[in-house]
């Protein structure tokens, strides 16, 4: 074999070897591409499933199943009340039909809406004052140790003074006025707000605050975007417990020293032994509380705490 033939055969072998190597590399690249595509498909599927689950959870929140269960529970309560009134057959326990008729009568006469509006206005003002003052003091006590040590004895004292004592003292000091009533209600509520918010301020993640400091966020943005969102669960807990306490204290305040409101009307019904009137006003008041809890407090809590579920 000549040198030219040897060189030709060697070149053909090199070309064949390079072709086989190129095909192997092409196959490897194709395999890696397929793996990447499968991985991307899996990730896309997982993301789609997560989004579907999140949308399903949102739709479940909007479905009336929860509302239907509550309505069924109230219906069972009404049935128990109805049969209990039939069994008792006494004027001390009127049935739900009689009480609803009394609600309609008081509403048509504008007595119930008038007194209800007065009571709700007192509740709103006292609640706003207690939340604002209690939140400010709670944040200060949770953030600065000296402030906590200084005000801790005051806080314990405020938690243990009976509400009736505070109401009587406010009426003696400020007179039988709405200012005295609102101050008495707010004083009774502020300590419970302070306790809850103080625990939230102590539980704030300092690492998030350090991140905000590193990125040089302003004080306002740090407060609204980093600090307050961490306090939302504690603020909502304070708000819920505050409403449940303020309703009761406002009625006592009105019963003792005001000339209008639900508490004043309940006092009149008690003096005339009007059980139907007492239950009618109580029923409407309880319905308002349930509406505020279901239509205001819970949606607000879900909206403010939505970032924790993302």
C-alpha cells in the first residue's frame, strides 16, 4: 500500500471517529435537553398544582359552606329555644316568634334603631381610643425595656381593677356624660390591648429589621412594610377580645348612668319585668356582633395576613 493510500485511509478513519464522537455528543446534548425539558415540565406542573391549590383555597373561602353551617347552628338554637318555651309555658321565657314580633314592633316605633345607634357610636369611639392608645403603649413596652419596667406595675393594676369601680369613679369625676362613659370603657380595655401588643412587639423578627436597615428603608416604610405586618395577628387578637369586652362594658355604663342606649333600655325592661323586650334587644345586639365578626373582622384578618400564606 502506498503512502497516499495510507494517508487516505487514516483520514477516513479520523472522519469516521469524529462523526461517531459528534453523534455521541449530539446524543448526550439531546439527552440533557430532554432531562431539562422534563425537569421544567415537572416544575411547571408543581407550580400549576400549587396555584390550583391556592385558588381552590380562595374559592373555598368564598363558598357559602361556612355560612351555611352557621345558619344551621342558629336554626338548631332557635328550635331548642322554641321547644323550651313551649315546655315551660311561662311569661319568663317567651318563644322566638314572640320576640321577633317585639323586634318588629320596636323597629317600627324607631326605638330600637335609635338606641342601637347610640350604643354603637359609643362602642366605636371607645374601641378606637383603646386600640390606638393600647397599641402605642404596647409597642413602647415591647421595644424598650426601661419603659416596660416602669409601666409594668401600672399595667397589672389596670388589669385587676374591676370595671364597675372604674365606671363609678369616672361618673363621679366627670359627671353623667358621654365623655365619662367612653373614658370608663377605654380605661377598662387599654390594659388588655397593651398586654397582647407587647407580646407581639417582643416577638418581632430582628433579622427582618436588620434587612430593612441594610437596604436603607425609611422609617415610615420600615414601620408599614416590615414592623406592623408582623404585629397583625396580635392586633387582630386584641381587636377581637376588645370588641367582646367593650360590648359588655358599654351596656353596664349605659345601665348605670345614661339616659339612652341599649343598656338603658334593658334597665327599663328589667324594672317592668318585660322579658320579651330584654330578649328582643339582646337578640338584635347579638346579631350585630355576629355581622361585625363575620363581615368585618374575619375578612380584614385574611386580607392583612395574606402575605404569610404566599
